[in-house]
C-alpha cells in the first residue's frame, strides 16, 4: 500500500495574513488600473467630464450598468469593449482576493482530526 504524503498543520496566521494582504494589493491594483483606463476612455472617447467618466467607469466595472448615454459610434465601441473587459477584470480581482482564503479552507478539510 503506498504511503500518503505527510500532513502538516495549517500555515501560521503570521504567514497567512501577509499573503492575504499581498493578494489584496494585487486585486486593488487591477481594479484601480481598470477604473483609470475606463475613466480615460470615457473622458477622451465619449467626451464626458472627469466626474462623469469616473461614475460611468465605476458603474460598468462593478456590473451596475452605464449611466451616461453613448452618442457616437466610437464611444459605443469603447463602452462595449470596456464592459467586456470590466467583467473579466472584476471577477479576476475577486478571485485573486479570495484565493488564499479558499486555499486555507481546503487545507483545513484535508487535515486529519
């Protein structure tokens, strides 16, 4: 009968928390980059003022939907591409943020009682 791999305890909380914060910073960078890209696009392509560009980009990024109507073909193309990108970027950042927690949970289930 083959031997199973040795089971070790959970990673100490002092190692886990810095890992969680690193993942959180990466997720925050993705969200901030995505928000900034959306703001720049809405400002220069759709000709929205900066505050409206922020509102539209943040609403699209979080999945709430657009606020300002897009009137030109270029702005509609940008809004569509940004909406598709935003869905992926937001879900990716959520996945990055929760990966260490889920990983720790799976390890907890794997430990012998």
